[in-house]
C-alpha cells in the first residue's frame, strides 16, 4: 500500500505540473482530466499487449481507494477546508446549513433512489429498491473537497458561499450514516428499526460534534499558550487531526464531523488576540499546502478508478440518466428544505439554481460505492457513481463561475 501511495503522489505531482504548464485549468479539474487521459492510454494498451493491460488492471484494482480516502485523506482534507472557513458567517447560516445537510440529504436519497430504481428497471438492469436507495444515499452528499477547491474562484456572494461550503462540510458525515443504515437493511445485517437507526445516527453525528468541540478547544488552548514556536503549533494541529480521527473511529463517532468542528474552532482562534502572526502564518500555510497536495492525490485516484470499470452500454446509459436524476433531486431537496427555513434565509430562484449546480460530487461517493459487496449490483452502482462524479467535477466545476456571473452579476 505504501508503494502504491508513493506512486500516486508522484503521479499527482507530475500531472499538477503539466496542468499548470499547459492546460491551465483549476488544479482539481486539470489533474483529474489528465489522470483519466493516463487511464485511457493504459486502456488503449489492450489492443497492443493484452497481457500488459491485464497486469495494469490487476494493479489498479489493488488500490484500496476506500482505505486511502476514509482512513487517511478525508480527515486531513476536511480539517484543512474547515480551518479557512469564517465561523461567524457560518453560525449566521447555521439553521440553513443544518437543514440542507440533514433533511436535504434524506429527501435527495429518497428521490434519487426511487427514480434510479425505475430507470434501471426500464432499461433491463436488475437492482432492488433498497440498493437503489443505497445509491441515493452515497450520491446525495455534496463533496466538500470538490466544492472547496472550486468555489473559491466562482465569486459567489458570501452568504451563498457559506451555505454551500457549510452544507458540504457537514452533509458527508450525514450521508455516510444514512448510507450505512440503508446498506445494513439491504444486506439484512439488521432488521428495520427506526429507533435503532435514529440512535446510531445520533451517536455518530452528535458524538462527532462533541469530539470535534473537545479537540478544537484543546488545540485552541495549546496553540494559544505557545507564543514563539510556530512549528510546534503546526505539529499540535496535525496531532489533533491524525490522533482525533483515529480516536473518533475507535469510539464509533463521526470522524468527518469531528474534524470539521475542530477545524472551525482552531481556524477561528487563529484570528484571536494572543496568537502571534508567525503562528497564524505557519499554520495557515501548512494546511493550505497539504490541502493542495492531497487534493491532487485524490483526483488522480478518481481518474485511475476508470481502469477498473468494464465498459457496458446499459451501465453507461443508466449513468448518464443518473446525472439528470441527481441534479433534479438536488434542486427539489433545496426547494423542500426551504419550507423549514426562515424567510430571510431562504434561497430565491437564482440562488437555488446556483446551489443546485454547485452541489458537486466527488471521492467520497466513489469510495462508498467501492465499499459495496462484490457483485453485479456493485458494478451498476459504481458505474453510475463514476459517471455522475466525472460530470459533476468537470462540467459543473468548469461552468459554476460563469453561472454565478450570469445569474448574479449582470444588471
């Protein structure tokens, strides 16, 4: 696994350079496009040397995407994203963010799952309704990594940016819990018990929030007590993330939510009195650099997943249809969520369109799809997930800036 990660990191560095030198696209998009191009070159080797192609495919399938993302990348990327978020602005939108990240995910899961089931049946693919809901659960959360990396350049008003980023930071934790609950039913690991599911959700989400609150304040106190040792302050922040994420897993609480909360608290503290400019600069720069490097690694991984997919026209058709299902469910989930939001904070028509198009999907969805039990159903869901994620990051990511400009900046 170590050798594989080193290879992927090295490839990410090379592709980042090529993108900066030639494509000049936003790094996440450029790196993913180039990694997909590399995957296609490997795929073309099938017509030259089939044995070599088979070796490459076997090697690609050995990459434990789920372990790399959930056990290593996710906690770091979420903390790195949260540490730069304005906590005061987020608290002003807390009710909206909470409803979008909880109720919105549940509504989206049901809409996507139901429509996915009927579309799959229509084209002759055999998938149960519960597994269709599993797909709805894994594809509903917007990916904070993709959103944070691309939204910075869109120039959206602060209140819209806060809604999108805040929701994206929290709804992945909610989506993971919903995914695990529905998957347990689909695989008959648990009988359907609303009380049990609610209890598990409360433990995961509530426990994650409490864990993040404790870790954030411990980090805040430790960093504030160090005045002239910025490297130690950086080390403390890294220990909070790595140690806190592992501890969250041991205690069976949401490490994703814990890292978001801890990042928000520590990030806000960097602007408080008593924290030296040297410490603020070192911590901010360290997490910015780590964020950029690991983002590139993640999107290389997404591109490499293409090698593991066997071409199937019906799977491709379902994947393309899923793009429209996901966008429709995103729009409807925002509309339904607005029913529970105060009038002053409701999203108007233009804002709803922006929130819909900015709801990018990314590595978390693919990792969840890869974690499904092996079989035909996993293949169908993984294919659909990959098509949605690629469209989301490339098409939506490249056009979100133009959409914001067209809807909000023209007089």
